């Protein structure tokens, strides 16, 4: 049995550093590939990143149930963490392909193909109140994204996402989903998701979008493997 150190960041916080989706970050050299899924499942986050090579930004991403070729909140969180630890990369390398990274003040963004990520069932509701009062137990399979305009003229959306297919009853902030929504609506968006996480997107037709937000360093964890 070995103690494994896990860094934790919160991705897509609000401007005051609240909320955000927790992300586990692990040195890939410390965990054999055969054990990585078990570690990600034990950590219980929507995703965990294994850093294969920090100077080049090479990553592997695992949900609680499977390895993922791309996901938004892990790549944004890893980009910010690498910058904070002395590796300010301008490109991340994940199984889906190279991911451009940009920074504007305290917002880190990644550029992705909007066809990447999970397939979602989209539900456009009439009001933010309808989104906020939705019962997560109603969505017990697959991937469901609820959204409503909060301020259509300014591109502000209120959203929630449910992903029981990945053992995530409700996902606090879902980067790849909002890139897909950006492509559907063909405009830049400011998405407020979950309890109050903030995601910012830009539409880059024909096939790409960026998603970004603020990242706060959290308290590390230790688990036994």
C-alpha cells in the first residue's frame, strides 16, 4: 500500500473564487496505467487528470468510469495548475489532439473542436427558475443538459448538467458541453452552471470554440493505493 499525493483545484469559480468544479491532478509517473481508473473512481471527482509530462503539457483524463479523450474542466484546470507550478504551456496534448491554451488576466481558456466530448440531451427551459428547481433524480441515465437564457442580449445562460452515465448525478461545470452549446447557438456565451460556477466561451466557426474560466488552488488530498 502506498500513499498517493493528489493536487486539487476548483475550475470555473465565480469572480470571488467561490464554487467551481473540483479536479484531481496526479503525477502520472506515480500511478501505473492499470491503476488509474481505480484511483479516479476512488477520488470521486467528475474527472481526474494524470500529468504525463509537465513541460509539454501532456495529459490523460479519467472520469469516474472511463478514460476520456477530451474534457473541458480538466484541461482548463490543468492549464492553470501547470502555469502556477512553473510550466506555462501554450498547448496541451490529450488523446483527442492538441489543445491551444490562452490566458487573459485570471481567466484560462482552451480551444477545442465542438464535436469532442460526451453526447448530451439538450433541454431549453423557459426560465432560470425552471432550471434551478429541476429534480436531479428525474435524470437517472445518460447525459442531460438543462439551460435557459438569463440575459439573452448579453449571452448569459443559467444551466445545470446531469451525467449519471459517468457516475456524476450532477456536474458542477461542464466545459465540453458549453462548447457544444456555443456551436448550436453560434455566439459567445457566459454560462452560470450548477451552484454558481462561471464558464466563458467564444464561438470560432466552423468547428471550434474556446471555453475558459477562473481556477483556484484547493487543498491537496492523500489516498492509499
